[in-house]
């Protein structure tokens, strides 16, 4: 109660009536003060409990309101998101203190309303109110949440001017803001500039900042320093450091953090438990992850999702599906992160029935509208080879992003539907979607498979123009694409421009040189690879031995073959044996080739027998060739190649009846020979030719050009090799048949249409015959043209009368 000193007030009471009157005034004043105090207490209680409407009714009924009353009502509206009402009360407030401004600013910051919050922040200062540490904290949190780096820097400048730069609360906000705006160096600088005694909030902000910015090792180091300083961690610190452990698979450190969690009493916190499950799963310790998951009191969907992802990454698809079934049985609320993880299981399991069941569940639970789920469906169906379903899901997506297009394009490319992949890529660009590294690598692989170098060059140019950072996957695909399209110089230029090369890069160029008839360059590059410290793999040796085979490097091939197991611990596979047999066979060492074949640990496959049969054909070894062919008849009964090769061997040996018998055998077994076909691309159109083909619109010109070619190259010294004429006719008929081989028709058309100085690119589905190979050398010299022929075996670069293969193909 308030007591008045009547003597000091100089009251003079001349009568009892006057005394009673004064006592009444005293009583009313005391009651009014107590009533306002009680009302404020109730108003605060209603506001904090979220009963805003009741608080407003009490506020309106209060006869007297002080500063606390107005501030409480403003804060109540601001905290509940009713900012219009908050601003109305703020305008009516007779005295606007820093608390009023802070409440209003905090409300706008929570709602992410940048413009209004900053207008109030600057307006506060204009009205003469100095922002305090809480004002700065609210504004910096807004900058952190929205990534407003420039705004945050402006606030930082104001903080320095107003000498708040050593305030723990404000500096913590700055550290958090810079970290979340991807300026971790600035955050680190501010953190280190603070005095030694930093509170747990600042340490947590720094650990979280490192973790969120991909600086996992620094996050771990920072957490370790925090522990050494004796600062207590909390439920926000532990998830951040566990995320860092997961990022670099620091499982041992994660176990130590787990011990700290138990000692600190946070082992039952759901956020900490979720981070533990994720850490153990990503560190491939599924047993520990499962123990944490099973000990959780609450079935947290995020934890279960982490466990499923961990199982999928470790190749435990059955366990992942079992977890998904348990989630469904427990009636857990599946989300749009659960389904993609489960669909990844089916991408590798090839279990279409269960995959479609999950697809049905997605539709039933209403997740078919989620882009993340749809992208996973497209990817799953594409990896299963079910491109029709993948395309159907893709077509029904209302919004497609780069992941949607990438999944579909990559699916078509990986399933050898390369032309459709190129068309989809063009549609993607027309839709305004900018490609990422993954789709670029896939589309370049498709270009390599189709040998469409012009399209590949356009993709390369767009990649350079896009400003995307160099990626080793794209660079590797570029090297492969240029090499497989016969542009080995361009492949080498890409290789040299790369910042770093991995084993795939080296192997791609080694194989590229070999396929382009530059076997010695392949060997040279292999030696450089070894000198660089890069270890060769299984594929590297296939390319290397192929190069030795096609360059006649017998001793080098023997040495490399022996080093595979003795030096690098790589057991030779059928492909390596096939290359070695091919190398021995080409060099005439058929006895050694047969010995190697007989010494193989496993039964020789078709690749090995084909290599031996090809060698026998080159050297005319009919006996061994018959053995190889008979094995191929058993291994690949529908393959026409061994029948044709054996028939050709008989024909070359003059055994026409035996050749006819093999062809009758083919016919009786229902086996048809793939006809030889050559084609050339002119102005984005493909012109194909068969032997003695007369179906082209410019046939008269082509045959006239053939006559001209044959005349000129014969004058230059060319003599038809009638041993490659496989029909039993007279010599003139054989020569005429050779002149009209598909590759000669294609080159005639190329000479008619390709501008002088430009290379003529010819493709053939079968191996080029010896006579055409000789003829093309003469044509390149007589007509001064660079001719690039890709047959089923390798590239041949004809220039000035020479071939890159050195006549060894």
C-alpha cells in the first residue's frame, strides 16, 4: 500500500469530514494501482498462452494503461503473427520505447518480411530510439534465414559504428548470418576475434556453420576445441557435429561424440537420436544405427528414412525394403523422402512387381504430385529398362526440373536408345532447362555411340558457354566422345586441358589412340600414366593390349600381359586373353596363341575364339580356324560371323565347295548374314550404301565417279586384290564386284559432296576388306583428301597414301 506523509503534504484537518475525505482519496489511488498491476499480470499471462482475443478484451476494458500494457499487447500480436493488429496498437501507443520497436521488428522478422522489418529498423533510429542487442539479433536472424548477405553486411557496419562488435549475443548472430550466407571465412574471423570466453551458443553457431558449409573437418576440430574449453554442448551442437562426422565418414569420432551425448543426458532427444542414426548409417555402421533406431521412444520418420538410405547405399536392399514394410505396418506417416529411397532399391534389384506396388501406394497416399517422388519413379523405371513407364510418369509431371529430364535422358542413353536420348536432350533445351554435369556426360556418351561428332561439338560448345565448372565426368565423356568419333587430336586437347586426370581419363585416351590406329601413342601414354602414379585397372589393360595387337608390338604386349597379375594383382579376363591371342595370331605365333588358349583357367568364351578365328583367317590356318569356328557355332549358334569367316577362308583357299557347304549350313539353320553397309553424313542427313547399290537418287553420278576413281588410282599403281572377291566368277567380274563395294560407293559420294579440304567420314558396319583398304590409301593420295573410315574394328585415317593403322588391323 502507498502511504502518504500528511505532515509533509501540509494537510490541515479542521474537521473529521476533511479527514475522511483524504482517506478516501488515498484508498482509491491505492486500489487503482493494485488493479492495474493485477490486470497487467493477467494480460501478460493471456498473451504468453496464446489467448490473444481474451487479452485484447482485457486490454480494451482497462481504464488505465501504462508502458508495460501497451508493450505486452504489441508483443502478443507480433508473436502470434497478427502483424496488422500489432502495428495498429503500436501507432496508438503514447510512448514508443525500444521494447515496442523490438517486439514489432521481431514479429516481422519471424514472418520473413524483409522490407517491413528493415523499414522499422531504420525508422526506429530516425525516431531517436537506439537499437539494442535484441534488435540486432532479430534482424541478423532474418538475414540468416533469407540469405540476405548484403543486408547483413549493412547491419554489421552499423554494429561496428554503435560498438556492439564485442557483444556475445550480437557476434553470435553475425557468425550465424555469415555462415548461412556461405561466407564461412568471415564467420570464422569474427569467431576467432572474440575474447577467449565464448558462450555455448557461439560455439554451436560456429560448429553448425562449418558443417553447413561443407567444412566437416573444421567442424570436428571446432567441436573438439569446445570440449577442451569446458563449454557444455546441447541438443543443437550434437546434430551439427554428427552431420560433419557423417559427411566425411568419421565413424570413430562419431562414436566419441555419442559418448559425450550419453554423459550430457541428451541421448533421449529426438533430434540428437536422428542425427546419430544418420551418422552411423552414412558411416556404414548399420548395426549401431539400428540400435539407436530401436531405442527411440518415438517413431521418427526422418530417422527411419536415414536408416533406409544407409541400407541402400551399402547394397542391403532387402533390409531397406524390410524397414519400409515395418514403417507401413506401424502406420507411420511416410513422406516424400521415404519413397525415393525405397525406389532406389528397385533400381538395382530389378523387381518390377514390387516396384509397381510401391508406385500404387504412392498414388494412394497422394504423393504422385511430388516432384521428388516423380523424379525417383522416372529414374527407377529407366534403370529397370522400362522406358515406356518412365516416359509415362515423366509426361504426367506438371513441373519438370533438370533432375526429371536428366533421369529420362540418361535412362534412354544407358539403354542404348541413343537417338531418342538426343531428341529428348533437344526437347529439354527447348523447354528452357539448363543441363547439369550428369546429363551432359550421358548425352556425350550417346554421341560417342552414334559417332555424331557435330552434335557432340555443339554440346561441348554449350557446356563452355554455360559457365558450368569443369567436371571430371564431363571431361572424361568428352575425351571418349572425340576418340570414338575419330577426332583423336581433339580428345588429346581435352585431356591436356584437364586439371586432373583419373584412371578413366587415361584409359579413355589409351583406348582412343588404339582405336584410331595409334598403338604406339597408346603405349607411350600408358607409361606416362604409370609415371604419374595412377594405377591401371581391368579396362586399361584391355585398351593397352588392343593397342599392342593393332600396332604389332609383340614383346610389349607380352610384358604388359605378364605384369597384370604379377605387378597389379589383376587377373586376366577373357577380353585380355582375346587381345593377347589376337596379338600372337596377327604376328604369326598361332602355336603360342593356341597354347595360351589351352592354359586358360576358365573355358574360353566367344570373344577368345573370334580372335583366334580372325588370326587364322589372316594366316590361312584352316585347321585351327575350323576348330575355332566349330566352338563358335556351339557358343553363338545364331551368330553369322563365324560362318562367314570360315566360308571366306575356304573361298580364299579356293575351296569353293566347302565355302558353299558352310553357306548352306547357315541357310538350313535359319542364320542370315548381316549385309555390309557403309554410310556418310552430309548436311545432317545420312546416306547409306550397300554393295552394288543403285537405290540412291544420284546413282548415275556416283557410278560415274567410281569409274573415274578406279581409272586414276590404277594409273597411280593400284591393283585390285581379287582374293577378296568371294564370288566364283571370272577375273573381270571379280574386279567389277570389288569396285562396287559399299565403302567405295560411299567415298565416291563423299568426293561429290564434301567440300575440298574437309575430311570425308565414312562408317561401315563390318570390317573393311583388304582391297578397299588399299584403294582408300590411293584415293587419299590421288584426290588429296583426308578420309576417316570407321569399321567394326577401329578407325582408319587415310592421308597422303598412308593409313594410321599401318596396314595392321
